[in-house]
C-alpha cells in the first residue's frame, strides 16, 4: 500500500516490491519449497482520472460501467490438471476418497505453481507479478466495482445462482456480509458437493465493494 500510494509506481512493481520485502523478513525459511504459502491478489487503485487494476490468479475484479459489467479474472489455475480435478469431483466432500483425491491434486498444483506450464500466484518471488492481468479505465466511465475472492464469486462463476447485476444489487442493499450469507445459504443446500463438485463445502469468502456517485 505504501508503494502504490505513489501514482507513478505501477501495480505490478508495487506488488513485486511487497513480495520481495516479505520474503526478506524470513531468511531462515526455504522459500523455494513448493509448499511456501501463496495467495491470489486483486488490486484496484484510484488516481487522477483513472482506476488501475491488477489480478493475479482467480480472485476477480468486476467493474460496473454505464451499460454493463466487465469481469477481470485469471483462470489458469482452473485449466490445468483436468484429470485430477475430475477425480476430485467424483466424490462427496468430507469422504476419505475425496480427501485423498484432493491431496493428490494439491500436490500436483504446487509443482506447477509459478511455472510456464502452470499458473501464477503471489508467493515468495516477484517474478509472478510479470504475469498478472493489469489495466486502467477512465474513472468517469465506472459506477461501481467489486473485488471478490473465488469463494465469494462462486455464486456466479461456479453455482450460476446469481448474475453480476444481482450481485451488485445485493452489495448495494446489504454490503459484503449479505452477499457472503447468500453464498453460504446456497452451499448449505448441497453440503456434500453433489450438485456442485468442489474442494470443500465452502471456500474462504472476501468482498470489497466500491461505489462512486
């Protein structure tokens, strides 16, 4: 956040600097280990006349303009290892078979993380930021924006139980809490992942909603 307060600093550069600074605080750790913690990133920055965005991995930014909605998301993680993902989807969540299939998938994903044949996510090195989706929009063209983790966006992207206009109406009426509650209510109707095969009953859900006059 400190780096990005400078409008001359690009979002990619600011994120890269942050990753390097955090890694430098942990010299005792083996940061080359594939199990090094990682995270998706979604950034929206307002500056003079523009809104800049950055998306790294599958936490989308949804922009509402005067006519429609545009979704900025990086789905490379969902495109790799289709056979292992299909195997996970065969089993109900919380079963031993599901846990074992998921374990194999996660191990395989870690081996492809931040590689040319896999997907890119914020981890211990700055190189992933070179593969982020970035851009800018004139601020005057936008009415609102939502930044969501995949555990919140799934109401639209995976479950197809809402549209983006409906999501934005929910956010205007009740804020992020109401949207997350709606996600949890839908998931409660399918606790074992039979209708919507998934890794777990409910994923971490976060939302930031921004609106302009």
